[in-house]
């Protein structure tokens, strides 16, 4: 395997001075370096990949067992080895009728039962059959969660705004009291339903925000407040202990990681917003991308190709970041969603076996919706000293038929930026010179429908999986988030003025900051 890595490095060294634009001198460059699956097009022709590099990358994927690891995931094997768990977010959107078992349990049977409960609950809330204590329909839903219990549903709910025909959906995640206060102040508690989303039901930020929201409800509704609360969790007992009715507790399965959980009960607020039928379309889009990932040959397989482009840029070209640039305002939260998906999954410094990594793993993922980003950080993309591979996303059609020129302007800007990054521009004044030769990929799709959003999210999930498989890391644990949370729990009493806590045990900087910030 080391021979392939070396061959890739040698090939890059031999061709790095070549302009990307020169690759288009050969006929058919776009056709040869793009691939399509069920309406989603991946164009990676504006990179410095050629046939030799692609062949070596495909060989690398084969040697690292990407296909075998993929098939093990879909079979329900416990590929999350550090936590001893299966990885079956794909089953949440599967059209299969049976055949996946984990520890003797019928996974698809569990999913079918939970989905039926979600559909019944959402239909009843949306119709007013499940109503507020005064008999009126709920007008507002507040989802209280953080991380995967917030980023997925918040991103998807915003993305699918044209399909909203249910109650208004709000999201609270930050433990900063401003987030809870600014959300609740606009709402009527008598018409508001809370969803507390926490897999463990112990996440400190979520439980603090939930407690504050419950006080707000209790003050207005008294004993009836409990009928205005639902939960999404793996910890049914603790949720019941807070007074939430069992019929309003929706389970998160142990084999679903938080950042992969939008497809299941964590998607409850999305289903409330767009309705069960559109939610099923969302699932169907993800399932179709799963099928493509499993069946398409590697050289036409969108997740594999997107991952190989990432490996080329990160490990061979040594570009440490990637910019996610959705030219769709409703996908403004997609970069943040992909930050967690990618950086929490593949931000690892040891292999699955615990050995130290010898090469770079997950890149820094960041971005902003176009065209806003053009007026913020594209200066650096075009003329900065760092090369940042860009990933553009664009729909052929918008949702506003009366504003077609807006969408034409949006598409023109998207295509112009990728062209400018590649082609650059010579100019006698150095400050107005664009070096060009900066790589990008473009992902195009017909329209941002529930189905298309499902395809896009699944595409990126599998891209992360393939990169992790090539590096040999466990993409499905996140031990790196634990230390800071543990220290915060031990520091809170000191912040709150508990003099029995010895500040001297803290480092000098932390002691100084506590002194400056004061004790609450």
C-alpha cells in the first residue's frame, strides 16, 4: 500500500506545475471527469487529477478495503470498534423489509415501529388532534438539543422551507441564556410544544436549556405543562422521570451516531414542518444514494470519487482545509452541518487499532452560502497564499418562479467563481493579478427538494466514510469531545463561588481568567 501512496506523491511532484486549464486541451475532459447518479452531478474536472492519479487513487481505495468495509457497515457489523456498536444510520432510510439484526434484535422492525409512531404523532399535531391544553393547535415547536440533535434538523428544516405546511419550528442549542431567552420571548407557551432531544438525556447544555424552558411552561400552564413536552432520546427512564408521557418519547437507537441521526427520531421537527410524505421523500433520496454507493463501479461512484478528490487534495497536495460553498441560501447551515459530520468523524490522530497516524486525516471544513461568501473570504480563495479546494453546490432550478432572474444571477456567480479560481487572470499590476490554478468541484442537482436533500446528505456521509476507511480511522466515535466537558463539570462549582474548590489546582491562565471574569 505504501507503494501507491509514494506513486501518488511522485505523480503530484511531476505534475504540480501543470495548469488545470491545460487538461481541457484533451477532448472530453468534462465527460471523463464528472459522474452522475439519479440527477446529482459531480464535476471534478476543475482539479489537477488526471487518468494516472485517478487510477492510483482507485487502487488505493481497493487496497484499503473500502468496498469490504462498506458492505460490513450495511450488514450491521460492529464497525464502531471503540464503542462496540453497529453503524446503521443507512437502515433508517432503507426500503428493505428485513434481514438486519443487531444483538438478536430486528433492526428494520424497530425502525418501522418507530417511524409509524412518528408519523402518527406528527399527523396528529399538524391536524390539531394532539392539541395544546386549551384545545387549540400548536403553532410553534421548539427543538432543544445540541450537536447532532440540533445541526441536522436545523439545517434540513431551513433547507426545505418551501415545503413547510406545519407549525413553526425553532431551535435552541447554545447554553448561552440568550439563545433560550431570545427564542421563547416571541412565543406563546399555551401554543408551544417543546422537543427535548438528547441521546443520553444528560447533555449539560440541553438539560440546562430544557429546565429553563420547562420553568417558562410551568409558570404559564401549571400542571398541564407536561403535555407540552416531547422527548427524543435513548434514555427513556430519565425522560419519564421528568413527567413526559411515554407516548411522547421517541427512541434513538444505540447504533445511530448523533451526527447521522437526522433520518430517525431526531428528524421529528423536520417531519412536523414538512409532513410525513415529504419526510419519506427525504428518506427515499438518501436510500437511493445508498444504493448507488453500493452498486456503482468505483470510477462512476459519486461518494467514492468525491472522497478520492478529498484524499488527493489533503494527503497528496497537502491542502489542509476545504470550503463548502452552497449557492443556495436555504443551505446556509450546510457548511456547519458538514463541519460536524466531517471533523467529528475523521478528526482522529490514531487508527482504529490505536496506532499513531502517519499522515493527515480530516481536513478543516468551513464555508458560507454564496454569494455572501464572495464578499467575505473569496479574496483569500483567489489571491491568498493558501490554496483552499472549493466545493460548489448549485440547483438548476429555484423555488421562486417569479424571481427567475435571481436564480440566473446565482448560477452565473457560481459558475464564474469556479472558472475564475481555475483560470485566473494575468494583469500588469500585481495587485490585480489572479494566479488561478485553484481546484474546485461542483455538485449540481435539479432542485432542492426533500428527495434531493436526502441524496446530498447521504453523498457527504458516504464521502466521510470512504476517507475514513482509506485512513484506517474509526469514523463513528468522538472521544475527543469528552475532556472539555469533564473539565467544565469540575469547574462549574468554582465559577459559581464554591470556596471548597481549590483554584490552585488549575493552571495559571485558568486561575487568572476566573479572577478576571468573577464568580457568579
